[in-house]
C-alpha cells in the first residue's frame, strides 16, 4: 500500500520501502536478483531495481498524468490554448460579446463594518469575532463611520458622484457563511453613483478597442463580507468568522466591455486605483479582491435583443460567473463562457439565466444554480440601521487630499522626465507607491548633484535631467530591483538610500566609473557598506583611469588579428557582431575601457561607418 494514503496513526507500522506491483516484481525478478548483491540494503535493491528494469514501453504514472494534462491543454491539435486564442475565431464576426463586471474589494480599515471587532487577514481563525458577527440573538449592528473614508476615496478615484444620503438593505439568502440569513448591503440607495474609468492601450486592452475605452460605473455600494469557508473532504466544512462584516465595496460597471482582454485589464486597473488611494491594500493575489462577470452574446446582425440593463438595450441573456480570483481567471472565464453561449445558440438552443462557476486551468464553465433576481433575495430596508449622511465638506476634503492617480503619475514621468512608458508603468505599479517615491528622491538628489557640478561634460546642457532620469529609472527598476528579487526582500527593506544610488549614477554618467564598477558599488551598498560612495571609490581605487587612444588601438588590432574570420564578416555587412568585439575589449580592460570609445576605434579599424557608433 502507499504510505502517503494511510492515516497518520498507521504510518509508523507501514513498510518503509517503495511499493512495487507484484506482477512487475515477478517479471523483473531474474534481472533484479542478478543486479542486487547479497546482503545489500533494501533501499539499494529498490534503486537497482528501478534503474535497471524500466522498459522502454513502460511510462511512469506521474509522467502519464503530465502528458495527459498537456494533451488536454493542446486540445489534440498540437496548439496551446494561448496560440489558439491568437488565431481569431471566424464565429466572432457573427456574434458580439458583452461583459459587465462586479468587483468586491476589501476596504483598508481597522474595524469591521458593523461591529468594533478588528479586521484581520492572517490572524488565527475566529479570533476577532463580535456577537453581531455570529448573529447572536439580540445583537445589533453598529455602523463604524471610519469605514466610510476609504470607500469615499475609492469612489472619487473612479470619478463617481457621492450621494449625500444612502441606506442599507438586507439581502436574504441562506448559506453557512452568513449566520444571520441575510447580508447587509446598499442595493437601492448606494453611497456613490455614475462614475467612469478610462483604459488605455498601455493598460493591456484588446487591440480592437483602439487607443482607449471608457467604461461607465453604475454604482458603488458598501456591504459586509461573509465568513471564510475551508472544505476538508469528504464532508467537513470549517468556518472562519474573522471575515464576517469585513467592510467591502462592490463596484458595478455597465455592460460596455466587448473583449475578454479588456475585461481583465479593467479589473487590473481598478485594483491599481484602489491601492493608489489607499482604499484597499490587498489585491487579488491575497484574496482581498474578487470579481464576478456577467457575460452575454448577441448576433452581430441583429441588435434587437430582448434584454437590457440600466439604459443599455438589445442585449442577449446574461449568465454570471462568480468569484474569479485572478486577472487571468477573468479573461479565461469570459472566453470559455462566450464560446459556450455561441455553441448553444448556433445549435439552436436558448441561453438560460444562471450562475456559473469556473476553476483555474479549466476550459469551460459549469452551472452552479439558476440566476437569482430581486424577488429571490427579498430586499428590504434594514430596520436596525439609520441612513448614512455624508457631509459635503468631508467629500471636498478627501477630494483635495486624494493621492496622485496612476495615470497622472505615468504621464508626468513620460512627459516631464522623458523615461519610457514601460519603465514609468513599472515604477508606478510596484510596491504600493514606495518605488515611485524612491525614484523621485533619486532624481532630486541627481538634480542637486548636477546643479552643484561645475561641468556638464558627457551630458549635453539640454539633456542633463532627461538623461539622468532615464538612468535612474533603469537602476531603480532593473539593477536595484534585481538585487531585491534575488534576496527576496520587500522594497520597504531596501538598504540603499536614494542619495547613495544617486551618487553611483552621477559618477557613472560623469564617466568617473564604468558600468561594471557601478554595479559593484551598488552590490556593496546593498550588502551593508554604509560608507559614502565617493569615499568607497577613492579607498578601493575604483575611479576610472582613462586609457590613451594608442592603448585602445592596440587592443582593437590585437582582437581583430586573432579573430580574422569574424572581422571579415563584419566588413561584409554583419555589423551586429561588432558588439562582441566591444565586449571582449571591455573584459580585457578590466573596468577601464569605455564602450563608446572602444566601438569607435573598432569601427575605424574595420572600416565600418564611424558615425553609427559615435
């Protein structure tokens, strides 16, 4: 028997050696006994057995499972799902997809929505639970006013109108994760309405959507979260009530999305906005944000569908896919449900309004239950909670103190500092704004060093700040980021101060050190050397001693003479191989060779256009 499948109490008496099929043992017995020396250990016998009797036509079970899973992903035609998606399905010309999204995000608060119990993420189960969280008879909800602050910030970031008066409703349903038998939400009178979010091509929207697309936000409502459910097969369910009444906002978009890629981009950008304004700190990867998608299709040639939503008419029957927990899940689930609905309609069937589920790695959605409506949930005003009145002065204060939004930060970096869009997006997106603040500090220090410098040689007067800013972006995102990733340190534990990094970059741009030396200095500072960078350069004799032109020429000629065939290829037009010679010169120069000068001399000696390397 397999010991892994035994109860813990029986594992101690189970045999330690590996299980082998009796039939295989009989077939392999002669070879096994011939290869196993008398008196050898059973472990060695097993190893000899496995290494010597495996036949070419026998596939290990583990490999068989992997091969079957791979074949399922390929779909039997040798193409991965990702490759098949890139090949446009001709059916999509006949059918139009429409998607609306409901995003549930946990708010960044210290207290729960309707009790004084603390919010928690990784604390022991059921350690922060009030009587109301358990629906204890006679307990009453107590609205925590502080939970409004991050909710309003989120609504302002999404360009919503804040309602002066809003109310809580009871949404009735019975499930073990909601002990009261109802959830408190704001279905009829939410605190925010009529917002919008603009997605750009650099946000990852579908190419068919062009440069940008604006998605309208119908409403944002506050509501309480449910208990966390953990299933233990075969029939045990564990409930953690720490999560009950954790403040949520539900963001409801209008059905204006027509491509799966854009749906995923929308969820990703909303998460980034919530984190940028400190409304939510935990994203999808930690379970702090979940998405439900409403999917429908209709004929491209017939827009007179019988269904509509909030003024948008002519839609097909929608289905809802619940609890998607990653951006990839959003895109894949929409694709799977779109294809399923097209299959049903082309076969002459009818789409039923229902709630469906989707699991990571699957290629189809599965029915969970029929779609509930207002009448099923029996919405009613909560009699235990008064209306929520939001003062205009509070809204204006939060609007005035709202942090800079990601789009504005990206535009500032690209337009004012002239760094690449890719680097700007990376700096803004990483580490909840810490990386962006650090980058601005580095640039400010560089600006100060450049202002104090008597010479701008190597920069160009009009290029000083842009060139320094681009260099800083590279070092903050790639060089320093690489060290942090390798050491598995969060950015908050970054040991290299902005001033230290700025001095490394300044000396590099001033050609006082080489790129190799700059990386060495960064590694030293990262490992805890707190000496001033300029002091390290002097004490460790790291300052670049410029080589004479004669030395460059001698190195270049020596390389060309020892690599004549490659030199001939370059002279015949394969100029890309020139960089190999540059690398060899820099390696030989041990940190004293400047790449630009080396390339210029090599081009001259090889008879390649000198201006291209200048």
